C-alpha cells in the first residue's frame, strides 16, 4: 500500500461512488415496486448519455445540427425523453411478462439491453464521443492542503465534485420523494403487496409505469454524470454494471443501502489503485466483482436487505 | 412432454417402452441428417462448412447451459468464460506439454469443469438472480485473469495466443472441411450422452431442483452434490466447445470474444430453442447463427448504400435482431422452437382433428 496516495484516492473514490449509488438507486426502485431486476439499466444509462450528447448538437458540424441546446436544456430534454422510454419499456416489454418465471423476466431485460446496444450504435455511431460539453475544464482543480498526502494536498477536479453534488442531491430528493409524498406512498404500498394496493384504490399498472419512467430519468442523469467525467461511448453500459455489486452490498430492498453500496464500491475501486503492486492496481475493474462474491458468500441479503424466509 | 398417441397404439415390451427411436421415420430422419452432415464438406462451399462448424461447437456449449439452466434451473451468465478456460487449457497443453489435441481436448474439458465447480460453490448459498450475479462475477474475473496474469503463457494485454492445428498421425486437420468432422463427432458424442438424461436419476434430480429445490431436498435429493454436478457438466461442455473453437479459429483469448455479450447470446439461443429439451440447443443455435448471417447481409447491403455510415451499420444489426428476437420469443413463445415443433407434430398426428 502506498500510504501517501490513500487520502487522495479515498476522496476520489467517495466522489465517484455518488454516481454509482445514483445508478444503483434506479435498479432498486424497479426491483422494489415490481420485483423485476433490470439488467438493461446500464444500457439505459448509456443511451441517456448519448441522448444528451445528441441534444447538445454533438456529432454534427457546428451550425448544421438539427437540435443545438445548451447543456442544461439538453439534460432536461434527455430526461423527458428517457421518462418516455421508461414508460414504453414497461408497457411493451415488461407488462406482457407479468407472472412469468424469474428467468424469463431476467432474459427480457437482457434482450432489451442488446436491443439498446444495437440501437445506440446505429443511431449515434460506435466511436468515443469526446466532445461532450463539460461545465468545467479539466484544469479546474480544487486543492485542499492535507499534510502527509502525495504533494501535501488533495487535488479534486471540479467536474468530479460537481457530479458528486448532483448525484447526492438527486438521490436524496428521490429518497425523500419515495418516503414522503403521496405518489411515493403508493409506490411503497405496491412494493408491499399488489393486491392490497389495488384494494385501496392504487392503480398498480400506473405505479409500474411510473417507476420505470423515474428509473429512466435516474439512469439518464447517471449517464450524464458519467459522461462529464469520461466522455460518451458504448463502454458506459459496462461502467454502469458496477452498480450491481453496489446493490447487492447494500441489499436489494434498501434505497439508502444502494447509495451506501455505491460509496463503498467507489472506495474499493479507488483504494486498490493506491497499491504499490501493478497487479493490484490493474484489478480496479474487477475488485467490485470480487467484493460481490464475498458478499454473496457471507451475507447474500446484503447489509440492509431483508432476509428471505422460504416456504414450500 | 407427454406424447399424444392414437388409441390402440400400445408398447408391447419394456424395450419398446424405453426406445428412443420409435417409428420407421425416426430412423430415416436420423440416417438422412447424419448422411447430410457427414457429406457436407463434399457438396457445401467453404462458407457453409465454416458456418456448420460454428453451429456444431456452439451447440455443445449451449447443451451444457441447457443442463445447468434448462434442467437444473440455475441461471448462468458465465458460459463464455468457461469456454475461454477450455480453449486456453487445450492450447497450453498442446503448445507447452506437447500433448496431442485429442488428449488435450478431454483434459481441457475436465479443467474447465473444475473451474466451473469453484464458481458453482456459490450456488449453494444463493439462487435466482443472486446466482446470476455470482456467475456475472465469474464472467468478469476469468477474462481479466487471462489478460493480467501469467502473461508469457496467456498472451497478456494482447488478449490472444496462437493455437496450432490438430494432427492425428499423418492426417492434418488444417482445412475447415476436415476440422468440421472433429466438431461433428464431438457433438454426436455429447448428444448421445445427453439424449436420455431426463429419464435418468441424475436428470430427474436436476428437474426436481429446478421445479422446487426445497421440496427436492425433502425428497432426498442432495442439493450440494447435484447442483455441483450440474455446474460441472455445464462448464465441462463449455470447455469442450471452447477447445474446439480455439483450435478452429487458430487462436484463443479475449480478442476473440468470450465476453458477457456472448454468454447472454448463449442464454438467448437456449431460450429461443427451448429450455430443458434435447432439441432446443440445435434449433436455437441454428436460428441465431442464421439470424446473425442475415443481419450481416442486411448490414453489408445498407453499408454499401450508405458508405459514410458503414462503421455503425455493419456492427449494430446483430444485437438489434438478437434482442428483438429474444424479446418476441419471450412474449409469444416462451417455450421456444422445440415446443413449436412438438405442436406441429401433434397437429400432424391428429389431422384432420388438429387444434
């Protein structure tokens, strides 16, 4: 372990973890309301990032773009579009699958993921888009003095700090929405028991649609945050896959757990890079999955999940 | 599936009851398809033979997945990673231990099976999509290990090593037309071994675990050993398929695929063909491979028409077609092509009173 790098990596990991946690929230939301585990969420994240990039006039010659919006407007437009996409997915892909076994529903989301991968490639092209409009230039760095760290200071890119702030604010807003509004109450009731929810006048199919719509919004926001840090490419779907270990660590049923799991995964990914061994440094892409295996073996229900009791 | 038989058609002996080939046309069909398969290099062109070769080894991998997911009900997203293990094992045994390919092939299968057992251990703690996560972890960890460890043997960051061609005595399997026979013979052996599995003690135990694992345990099925056996068989067949694939592509490594998308592709082939049926892997693999050829054809035509977009047109039709086919099958025919075939046969037998 290279201890002088640890403070820097600790803070970087924590900041990255915010975005991971936000992405994880979208998956947990759908799981909580409809017991569907959405393997296509990573592709929704990627698609949202591409959509935002397209709304800012990306890819076209300057002045010839069909739509050329400033970043904030492009983000709003992409959020609206992805809400629609979420609703469409629920209506045409998941609703016909109601009552099917777990494997079939899981494969449905995997099929969706493939479809999105192909659609993104055909609509936006396969190469990396590095012209995603960044609100800050890479040289905008916040320097916090920290004796003992590498260079006696922690350097934070403004971009990273901004993504962290946006992610945590969005996640807190969403958790507040889920816990304290009437719509959130309806969603929680549906998560508890579909029939009971129906009997008190909640439209369960509308709640499913709403949760997919919100999940689409969260995915796109996560995609925008990932894109400001690393650019827009088809790889974003794989990057977003590390939300899975975060969810399992936090527990499938817990929104706060997903956020905390995101922080933990961000930390793990960053801290292995502080190692002196090159093999350990290289392992940052699989470290979350090793952690996932450990969680599955020791505590499959995660930190805050519900333990299942099975009856025949 | 219970067989529909006309009234008065009985089995008169135990042998008749157990027979797999029951009617004269079963023998004719088997004979003709074997004849067609074995003479394929004589009348087919190189492209057709290469496609048939690809179909043959992919069927072996999907047959393994069928045991694990179709019969035992354990979701696995790591079949491609186990193929990678088998491919590397066979290649390294041939290159560094100087073994003949025909000895390395079963050894590679056993090696892949052993790796499968390690990840299968997680299935004792978790099930459902928790297990899917464990296998997802395997699908990321195994290719990563191949790129970052033992670089002088596994090819390191190139993600590829060269694999020599198999030789038997003086016969050189350099041409795809001769190599095809290896795939075909291995496929015939695995099919013969697996054909009867749903009627054996092992197969029935697998099915009982799929239908309800707690009930199966109460009936005396040892979940520990049977789940591990399913993982072992699945990984072993994947290793077999991976070894054959590695030698026919003359290279193995992450450069040649073996990614998560490939694992998803195998699951999709299994579902489109029909989970838990003998026919399923054959129909599903043939369907998807032909669908991929079709999408390449369409992509090529469109790329010729719009050359400036050729980069994205050539690659994006495969996932679109595969994803759409998988979704449509899940909605309209979740039991797959094998079930369609059963319906067709039943309709033919009950004609003119079908439906």
